[in-house]
């Protein structure tokens, strides 16, 4: 692994394609992966790790669900990319709209970044305004305005982002409508959009407080701006109808990605018919790309929906496993007198190295003990459990994980939490 890290550092910028993977934010060595199967990642020595990174969210079925990875020739036999509109993408759009009726019209792109970037462009074109309000600790990809005070992949500073971009971005506190009002006071007329993760998953797992999303919609309406839900993580992670099925709030625009491609790069954005009408050729706003609606990826997205429709029991299975994991962590914390709070929603489990109630916003998330987390994460790796090397990330379970994996993980955590114990932990008791 050491040799690969050296080679990576020599030829890949920073040794990686995405900084969080490098382990840099937690001061951990980079994990170099050789293969994967089911719930497991394997390093170059062939050692097996129970994988809770799950590629940062897309792998709802683990790495190699047979219904996704077999018969791929049949997806390829009519060609891989066409550059034309085709029946299967129309059918995919119809299937998505049946689950997410707020997406009256949509367009396919390649990544979640592109989906959110395009949604923002639509909002700006539709409103004729440029300002965006976002939340510290939400992550929407790596286009310029999204990176300001982002969660998960943040921490790199703001290199390459012009001041002029910053001038158009307001950053509020998640779950804090007063902070939204403060930023908008006397300045609503320039607002194009409010963009939000309807369930936060990039500063740990953070639930929207009662009335928060409703409050955002009211404020967007009052300002004449659009509300954009970033469901890149939440759609399909939290059911076929996503986070928007759990709130009366209907977003104007939505971005999708990650799980919908089953491991292949496909994403989508869409929403109100009148807003989407700004896009060329109907309107004067351009989004487009060589791989938009790529038939191979579209074929995989159909498979993902096919699997979920054929296996409605999958969500309850993952929820059961995640409950077992969360209960196990709680039991260990109680026994060891550790003050951490475990949060779990369906297949997502999370805790921070901080005392008190679950994090409500990025300030809370950032108050966690980074050193204790780094020790814990390293010790978990030594015990064969792969966690994302950043405390802003969460643990993703999949249909491939088993109760035995969960129990092995808890045994590893018992050891790792001993290794992570710091004087801070003791003071917090
Ligand atoms: C909520 C959310 N939105 C957007 C993105 C960007 O997606 P991608 O990495 O596919 O560009 C991410 C990626 O982690 C995300 O978590």
C-alpha cells in the first residue's frame, strides 16, 4: 500500500481524485483499494474490510449486487453513448417523475455537481437574479458557489473561487430560520434560489427541525425565489420518493444523483415546468453534455429502480441492520461512560465525538473532537472496518451488509473507542 501511495502522490494531484479520500482532513493515511465485493472492500494485500463508505453513498446494494453487475454486455451491445434522445431515457424520466411528481420536467446529466449547478442556473435564469442562499455544512458538489462553507468535502479553502462569486452567495445556519432572515433582511429582491439538503448528510446526519423546510419555502416565496432540494444523497437512500415525501414542502427544483446510477455516473435535475422551460431550445439557457442520458448509464438506472421495485423488503432490512448497529454503539457508549449521541435514520448511522444532543448545524458538527475521531478511524481500519476519513461523513449500510458484519463492526468499535479515548472525553462526562 505504501508503494502505491508514493506512486499516487507522484502522478495524481495530491495523490487522489477527490481530497476526502486522501485521509487528509483527519490526518490519516490514504486507503488504496484493490477490489470490492458485496459489503467489503479489499486492499492490495487482499485484506478484507467491512465497508461503510459505500463510495460515499451510491452503493445501496453493496458493491456487486448480481442484478446490477451481471449481463452488462446486454447494456453495451447497442453502443455505449449515442448523443441522441432515446426511448429509455424518456422512460427513465417518466419513472422518476412517477415517484417525484415535483419533477415535472427533467434533464439527465452525469454527476451530482452538474445536477446542482444546472438547477442553480435554471433558477437564476427563471428569476433573472443571481444571489443564492445556502447552508453551511451542506455539500452540493464542486462548482464555485456550492463550495463556499460546504460540508463533507470542505476544508480545502476557497482557492480558485473568485470574490465575485462569493458576493452572490449567502450562507445561513442549517435549522436556523432566524439566520436566513438576517441574511435576507432588506435584500430579498436579488435572491434567485435557496438550496438545501432536505436531510443533511454532509455534516454528519442532521435532520431538518420541525418547520425548517416549510420556513424556507415561505421565505423563497416571499422573495420570489426558487427552493432547490438537493436529493443527491437522499433520493433512493430514503425510499423511492426520497426526502420530499417526508415533508409537505414541494421543492421548485430537485437534483438527483449517486444511488440512481447503481455505481455508474448518472444524475438528473428538474422541477417546475415553467422553470425548466428556460432551457434551450425552448428558452435561452444552456445546459447539455456529451454524456447526458448516456444509454449505458440510463440502462443501469433502470436496473436500480427494477431492483428496488422488486424488493420492497430491502428498506426494512437495512433499517433493521442500522438499528442494530446504532443500538450497539449506544450500549458501548453507555458502558464506557462516553457522552456521544448516535443518530440513525434507515440505512444511515452516525455519531460525533462530541457531547450533547444531535448536531443541528455545521457549528455543532465542527465542535467534535477531531483527534479522537482520527484515532478511532485508524483503529477501526486496523480492525478491518473501513470508514470515511472525515467526521462530516456518515456510515452507509447496504443490502449487502449482514448482522454478522454489524456485530464484527461493534467488536471493532469496542477496541477502537478505547484507542480513541482522550482527556476531552473524560472531561465531557
Ligand atoms: C448532497 C450532495 N449533493 C451533491 C453532491 C455532488 O455529487 P457528485 O460528487 O456526484 O458531483 C454530493 C456529493 O457527495 C452530495 O452529497
